[in-house]
């Protein structure tokens, strides 16, 4: 029985001996809310309207060992309708307990309606670029150690070649050898120079991730230069920091997220949180317009089904929230662009780094090759 239809339903995959699963499920419901044994609860309101309720338990098929899918409903009020407490409710204390994995969440409208979500989304970013009939292509400025002037030259070559979005690598910060303000200035100048030649727009996303007291300073400077968007790593800055940036009316730029530090939630198959929940639903909830994640077939561990689940959670209907761009990276090269697009469809940003640099020393030609390879496939979706 739900809480007047206003419950957050969390679905867990739990490794347990058959005779212990009921007790484990009940323990989770208590641990994530009141954090005391049920026997000490005296107030009927707390028992009725605060403590989570186990609503279903079923054994799974095909899992190694005994695993169960357990649904626990939590009253939405216990989230306090805010990101920090929601995350605490979702996976706070139980993150220390092995064999518990969150595989889905069913949100009530009353919770989601509190959040504004992406400012631009897929449609808004396409409008900024005036590109509607094909996938978007992106690259990252690297490697760390280059000067701001050198990175600006990379921007110029990539923009001439037709790259839609150029972002800082997530490891580019305000280094003494490459200051944030100088880098932003040089990159914007280079892109503007390229745009005068091509007549096509390229969006530059500087990395504003920094110490808390410097993030807003970085954003203010970036906005003065009229950057195309902002790159931020939510698990480095805090997820609610990203939510605050996205919902600030004066920051009217699309946000691209990098998943740095989130991998610990995903690498253990029997613990953690499914990637599509964090990199999809939750990142969309906090206002991410483009969610970068490791693509299948590369140097990271995500498989195709996992990546498609992330993409679907970013693009599927989610109450009033705009759709976000899936931005797979790390497993795409210039040779498999067509395969990746055929799997995902056109509403995607293809982020290629190493393969784009490695093709030849002529980065402009490499970028043009990337543009044409993705353009040919994109026409199949018109």
C-alpha cells in the first residue's frame, strides 16, 4: 500500500539466502528512514507515515546465487523534496552493506515537479546550432599540459572541420600553466575566427569544476565571454551544486556533465546503483542537458544494454522535464561511427577524443572526416 500515491518506489536487487530476504528488506526500509529497530517505535504516525514499506519480494531467474528483486516505497516527504536528502534516502547507510543494488526508481509527480530539469535539452541545443537532421559531434581539448594558446589552436582546427561542440577535457582546471580565464579567452577567440570562415556555429564548453568558492567565479567569467555551454563533474562538485547552477536564472547556458568519480557505483554487479538511474534519471533531474558516459566497446566496462538504458532514461518521457542528450564517449572511434549511430539513433552527441587526434596530424581534416562520416548516417533518419 502506497503513501496516498506520493511514494518514491525504489527497486533493489538483493543477494540473500531465501530464508533471510524478508528480514533484509525490512532492515533496509528502517535503515534508510528512522535508523532504529521497529520495536522502539512508539509513535504510530512515524510507523505509518515515515518508515519505508516493503511492497514486493520476488526471486530472480538467471542470477548466480540467490537474488531477489525487492520494492520498497518511501513517503515522498522523507526526501524533503531536495537532492541531498533524496540521495541519502536512496543509498545513504546501505551503501556500506554488500549485496544491495538499486536497479530502478519510480518517482511520483509530486517529487519531480519540484525540479526544473534541463534548461535546453535536446531541442534547445539543436536550436542553438541550427542543426536538426543529424547526430551532433563533439570532441575534448587535451592533453593536460598544453598552454591556453595551444588549446586555442586546437579549437580553431576542430571548428573549421565542423565539430559542433568542443569541450575542455574534464581534467583541465585553473592550472598555473593553463589558467582558466586565459584558456576560455583563447578558445572563444579561435572559435569566433573559425565561424567567420565557415558561417557555422561551434559551441565551446569550458570546465567550470573547481573548489566551491571558485565555481561561480568561473561561470561568471565564462558567461562574459558568451561561451556555448558549461562542463561540470557532478560527483566532484556535489550533485546539488549542479542543480543550483541549472536552476539559476542568470546562468542561461546548457550544462554538460562528466561522470568522473561515479564509477564506484557501477563496477560491482551486486552493489551500487544502475548507471541509467544516476547518469540518466538523476542527472536529468538536476538539470544536465548533455550527459557524458563511457560507451560500450571501449576501455571501460559498460555493455551495449547498459548504454542504451542510459540513453533511454535521458530521452524518455519524464513528467515535465526536457529530454537530455546522451553523450557516449570512450568507446567510439572514427571507424565505428555508423554502427554507434545506427544503435542509438540521431538524437545523440558523439564524443570522440583519442581517435580523432590519432587519425593524422591534420586535425582539421580529421574533424571533417568525423563530420562527414556522421552526416552520411544521419540522413537515414530524415
